[in-house]
């Protein structure tokens, strides 16, 4: 596999509390604070974390839909490395043909005044890539691929259920044949039975169209199912990143352990034994010194309070940002007991 | 009413008034809540689970109406049960029950508190109203309640406003408020859905303690089968306003009988064996709208075991697969009718 995207030391800081009219901001919310990772072509990288951890902000910053404060983003396109941070408006428009996004709420992300046909064809028209019969044919092909009934293309979004709307949103995102898709909580608003349909669709499309996904979600069971590797975010930083099986079954960061232990397993015989985090999550405008997790971590020592642990390789392919990873034997998801 | 049963719902029907037409939303459901147990009402959005819960406290909005059925509530074994359906919607009797003998926790901890009143005053209001305690006694009680649900420094929290509480803290305060008068029944409508997974685990732990330590009886409404497995004793699976299957939690998860339950359980991603992830089994189609309710069994257009001229014309009756496990499906009626096969 070859690398598709490299993100290094990306930061997104939002100024807060201006002092005076022209004054300097009183502080910054460090929504994303120094994040680095690679995505391989054809893989699905999961991005998990609790609300406010910066996962959505990061997803948007990678596409420069939201301007990063600092960092480098390199995208491999047809053998060339494209520095996304250096692109002007026109360059961005071009690269966005390859990089698309699917949003959480299919009720808010589709224009209620446009027919499904118009919604799906808009990217083609906006980029002047097709018109007339060719446009129609492309729209119909994509609608079929996404499991939409092509007789219903002249209807408006309100006539569709949540799952159908998400299919429309997916068709719109894929119509330009992008390589990279940011799925921001793409199945979170859907019911269980529909969620399974959309997850399966995303998987089929990935194989068919050779897509690479950044899959942002808070539901850890969904992420486990959908992703090849997973990155865990806490207060704007990645605390652990590893192949899914390793991350879930043998986590190397205490925060990942706490997350894993809190997943309610759909089996009444497996009583959950959550590791409770003490205290409240600190505000991203005033992150704690040293390791950002230290004030809630049961394993914290003096070094954790003073020095920020870098994200480093603990085992092959398994990175974590913890001073004590080697000394701890943390519990993963499997240790709740044998499962069917 | 059987002894040991606090709440009994019989043949409850709820209709939606839509331009003068009565659209059925809940179609004849029956369940019982035994003392000290947690009953989970489970289903996808639009199955009528929240509306059922609201009906128990007569909190339905104006367009929704209980068209028939009974809700028998007996907080005290020695007394005769009260039929909540027969009470006025805003009368004295129902107000004496609401928040006192039966209380409710809502999904959105952000919008269930008034932003301009102190947390302590909002919890105290319930106590003053029902228990008629003095200001000082109320305050002591509120502080005790806040401590019980794990809010740190309750003496300080009592004077704070909701905006200084995080989502998890607000949900704890909401639980404290609902416990203020030691209710016999607690109704929790998706209490953890809006919360992060680590906070959810904490709230579930609190609710489990309430059950174990105080013998609280709960009706727990959720769509999350993981949460159900972790908290419920009894489970009722709802689909389009009907209970399709009901039974003890272990039986529902280990030997589900209704095709809908079976499909739901196989549609959830599990952490079991991640190394050989199979495709998720999805349920075809989606839940029809209330205005397009299929004839016969409402699940038949999405069912893999659909029997033509039977499922699409007749409504399956209840059949028992064990003493406490009931299922509404023709597959099981057939088994009973032909024991030799």
C-alpha cells in the first residue's frame, strides 16, 4: 500500500475573548493541537474521541474547509505530492474533486428545495464536468450504485427516510469520483437497521471505487467494525493510533482503556466493568500541563504532570502518547470475557 | 392486578389527530412492571416507545390521545390501583402522582433545566410541592440527593446554575430531581443517548445502584441494545406501535424469537471477533411512515420469513415460547398448531 495523505503537526486554534475592539484575543481554544498521522491508500482510518475532542475540526481542517492555524497536509495525487496548505482557492477547488465529505445529519445536509437529481448532479455542473445526456447517465449510474431507486430522482429530500437521504448524500459525495472521503459521523443519526445498511454500502463502495476513508465517529463498536486502523483523540491530540484489533484488544494508553471499558456490550451475560475517570474533562482553552490526561488518569506520576508525552511507537505499528505504556498492562475490549 | 406489580398497562391505544383523522400510533400494548425490576422498551425511532412513556404520566401533547386501554398504577400494595387513563390530564390526582410517585428523566440534559434558576431551587421545587418540607429541610435534602448521584461538592453545586454543569452533571442532577420524592417508578427516556460513552457508563452505574440498593423500579426507553443488555431485567421490543416480543433479558438476547428481534441483534456491530469481521446483516427497507402502515403484521414487508396471504392479511396473536417469553409472529403460531412437525 502507498500513502495517500500525510498530516503533520496540524493545529487549529480559535481565538476567544477579544480585549478591546482591535485588541488581541485573551486566549485560544486549542481544538486541534499538533496532530500527525498518515492514511494509506484504500484503508479506513477511524477517528474516535468524545464530544469536544476535536475530531470534527480535524476532519474539516484536512480538507481546508476550515483553515488550520499551522501544520502540513500532503496529498498524493497521481504520483505527485500536493501541499494542501499551499493551495490557493482554485487549487483547492481542484483538489476537492478528489477529497469529499459526508456529514452526520442527512436532514440538514441536503437542500430541501432541490430535487435529488439536482443535488447529485450539482458537483458535476459546478465543476463543468458534464452536461446533457452524459450528466443524466452519470447521475443515474451513481444513484444505482448507492442503492437509490432511479424512478424517484425528481422527488425532493423530504420524501425520503433518513437512510435514503444518507444514500443521496453519499451519491453526491461520490459523483466526482473522489479518492478520499471524510465521513463525519455518517451513520450516527441512523437507526440500527439502517446503520447496518449504510455501513455495508460504504464498505462495498470502498472496494468498488477504491476509496480511502477518514471515518469520524463516537460509537466505538461501529468504528471497530468499519475501520482498519483507529486514532483516539483527547483534548485536541491523538493519544493512540494503531490497527483496530491491536487498539481494541491491547490498548497502550489509559484513556483508550477507559473508553473500551465503557462500551456497553450487547450481551447481558457480560456485565461491564467500566474504568471510571475522575473529575471533569478540562477545557481545551486551558489544557493541563504535561500529559493532558494526567488529572483523570489512575496511573499518573510526577513526570506526567510536568512533561507532555510524545506520540511514539510502542510496538510495531502501534503508537501511543504515554510515559508509562511499557509498564502498564491495560485491559482491552476482549478482556471482558470470551465472546461469540 | 397481580401482587408485586407496580404498574400494569393493558391494551393501550394512542392515536394522533391529523386534520381530523385518527392515525394509530400505539396499537394495543400490554406490559407489567414488577417491583424492583427494570423494564426496557426498545425500538427504532417512530416505534412509539417514547409516546408510551409519556402516556404513563399523561404528558402527551395535544394532538396525541389515549383512545382506549388502562394504565393501572399501585404504588402501595395495600391500596387499590389507580387507572391513570381515567384521571384528568391536568387534574389534581395526576399532579399528585407526577414527580412524586412516578417521575421521569428525559433525553436532553441541556434542555430539561431552566437556565435562569439555580439547580438547588429546581430540585427543591419538587420537594416543596409534594413533601411540604421547610426551606432549610429542602436544602438539606437536595444536597443529600446531589451527593447520592455522585455530584462532587454538593454544598456548592446546589447554588449553581445549569450552565456551569457539564452534560453528564446535568443528567445526574436530573436523576437527583427525579428521585427527590422517592418515587415508586422511574421512567427514563433515552437518559444516556446524548452523553459520551464514559459518561454513559457512569450514569448507567448510578442507575444500577438505584435498582440494587433502593429497589427502584424503572421503565427504561432506549434504542441501544448494548445499554439494554447492561441494565434491563425485562425487555419489550416494539415495532410500529406494537410490542412484537417480550421476555427476560437473557432469553431475548440468547434466543430471540421474532424475526425483527433476530434481525436487530445481528445488525449491531459487536466487539467479539474483530479479526474476522463479517458483513453486518441489515434489515431491508426502512420503517414505513405512520400513514402507510402495512396491513397484517407491520413488519412483513421487511421480513425474511414472510408468509404470503398470512402475514400481509392477518395480525399475529400472542404466543408464549416459555412462561415469560411472548412473541407476536405467525412462525410461532404455526409451531404451536402443528406440534408433530
